[in-house]
């Protein structure tokens, strides 16, 4: 998938990719070319381990990873290790995430672990930390028509069981995507 140059780049942390609902919501917006998703092999390793843990091994995490990689062939960031020594985060094990964001010139780092990615440190690299909820809500607000078309396509992909808009809204609420759920509810008739 080739993205227009006017779309911004978002580095996606493993924590926002691990859950099936959040991943589908996020990547449906990326598929609609509302932003360029980026991650590293290390982030996908973490995603794979998290999927296995979340699902108690009932979902083939390697297959989920392969699906993500196939759908977004250009998303993988390599050669980011050189930036790691210059990064100072509360948990040194998270430096690879910011290093990948720096290497790909991401404008946003999407994570639900905001405490581990202080705005001051990310600001040194002109990168803004955003929670998944804020990122999705902002993306929908900036691109309403395209975003709701993408969400409608996502909803229609689910057949067993089928997903209604009210189930999607309830799931978003139950998973802490409160701003997103509010927007989805407000514009429910459009998707």
C-alpha cells in the first residue's frame, strides 16, 4: 500500500496492536490511508507474545502477525538501533519503540503506556505521544467521511458473529476507548 505524502506517520506500540478489536479498529483506519502505520520487528515480537498471553494460546499469534505484515508491507521499520543510545526513557527496555519512531520520522507514537513515554523526551525528536483512544478519536474527527466508511467496511467484514454498530460502541467503551465510543455513538447513523 502506497500512501500519499500528505498523510502523517504513526509508530504503533505493541500494546495497541495486541487486542483484536483495537487492532482491527486502528488498522481499518490505516487501510483507508488516513495515516501511515509503522512498527518494528521487535514491536511485532512483543505483539505476538501479547496475543498469545491475552488469548491463552487459543489464537495463532504468528498467523495474526503474518496478516498484519502482509496487509501493510511497507510498515516495518529497520535500522533503528543506532538511535537507542540517545534515548532516555523511564524503562530502558522501551527505547527501541521510540528509536523506531525516530528512524521512520513518525509524528506520533501511539501507545497506551504514556507514562513510559514522557512528552518531554519524545518532544526532543518532534514526536507526540498519544493514547490509542485520543489517536483514533482525532483521526475520525479529522477525516469523518473516510473514517466512517472505513469503520463500516470493518463492521461488514465480521460475519460470525456479525457486529452491529451498538456492539462496536459497547466494545469500545468496555476497552477504555471512551472518546472513540462517544464519537461512534454521535455519528452512528453514518456507518
